[in-house]
């Protein structure tokens, strides 16, 4: 049991353990305590939870055990078909230029178009949009809705930007998606999500 393992037995800096389908990463830091002298060390242990994308795949594997689908097909269903990351320039109201990182993931093209939300948040990441796109595919399939799942967004907090700055970012994001073939009525239909609303969707539709 993990609880019976003493700290002295964890000699390596990084130890990966797999217990009950849960990935636990143990990281140790040996720092000298200046108040105790050079011969005394301090041990710190950090345990990281599985990432969101890893959790989605883990639950998919658990559910897959109750199906009669072949392993090869399950691997195909689980993985994201297409994901894109790019940067766009945003001119701020004060004249300065800022680079914003953008994402769009299309999990499954088994039925087109794909659909999924567009989120604006400072913690948007490529693994997050992949995970959310996968969940969208599974939800649509469970409800027998004939679309594939997708998700995208821009890594920035709209609360820190003016209305004009958000509009410029939205229009440039939409333009880049169109140039890369990641938006369209028969390809990929974005929707609102965290940090976006009907005004954002109006700007996207107008730009497209």
C-alpha cells in the first residue's frame, strides 16, 4: 500500500506509480536547510493529479470494457482527429501589440459538421480543448445527434480587455480558422462557451 511507503524509500527525483488506474507522480526536492547546517536535508513531496485529457481517456477505457467494439476501433474513436494551435496579433487600445494563443480541436469526423464551443479564458490549453472536444463527441453520439465533437478558444481573459479589443481578437481568430479550413456550415460550427456570448458569435458569423 502507498500509505506504508516511507519517505526514506523514495530515492529518485521522479517516481511514477500506477495504482487502481490512477497515475500518481511523486516529485522529491532535496533542499539544504541553512539554519540546520549542511548535513541536514529537507524532503518535500508533491503529488500531481492526472490531467483533464488523461482523465477523459481513462474513463473512456473503463467504459470501453463494457462494449463489443474491437480494440483497434476503440483506439481510433478515442484519439482526436485534428487539432490546431496558432498565434494572432492583437493591437491594444493603447497602441501596443500583444500575441494571443488560439486553439481548435476537431475530435471526430465520423459525421460532419463538427460542433463545439469557443471559450475565452487565460487557462485554455491544447490538452483542454482536446478533452472537451472528445466529450462533445461522446455526448452527441449518446443523444444520437449527427455531428462530431469540437472545441476551441483563445487564451486570454476577456475581463481584462475592452469591447473593441475583444472584437478585434474574435475577428482575427475567425479569419485564421477560415484560412485553415476550420470553420464553415459543412465543416465546423462554433458555439458559445465560457467567456463568450451571442455577441462573440455574431462577430464570428459576420467575419466568416
